[in-house]
């Protein structure tokens, strides 16, 4: 993540940085959600496991990121037109 931010911050124009951030940030948010739910699920102790929490993490991990990705792309394509 930090390499992406560093590369974008080196863009010479303010408008170029804004376009890059508006394109990258939603994707990074989905990636962060995907990684954080996976880490939470794998690092939490099995003794504190509740079925509703496990179900919520499974939905957040497996359904939300793939559902958000096309939505983000279609929103971004609408902004480009």
C-alpha cells in the first residue's frame, strides 16, 4: 500500500494525483477489507468462536469484496466518460 501512495505522491500535477487516488482508494479499501477479515478469522482463538461472528466474517471475506469490485469499476468508468 505504501509504495502505491509514494508513487502517486510523486505525480507532478495535483489533478493527476487526485485522479490516481480516486481510482486506487476504493480498490485498496476492498483489498484491506479482504485481508483484514482473513487475518481476523485466522488469528482469533478457536475458544472465543461464536457461530454468528464466524458467519459474519465469512460473508465479509467471501461475498462483499467480489460484490464491491464491479460496483467500484462501474462507478469509476462512469466518472471517466
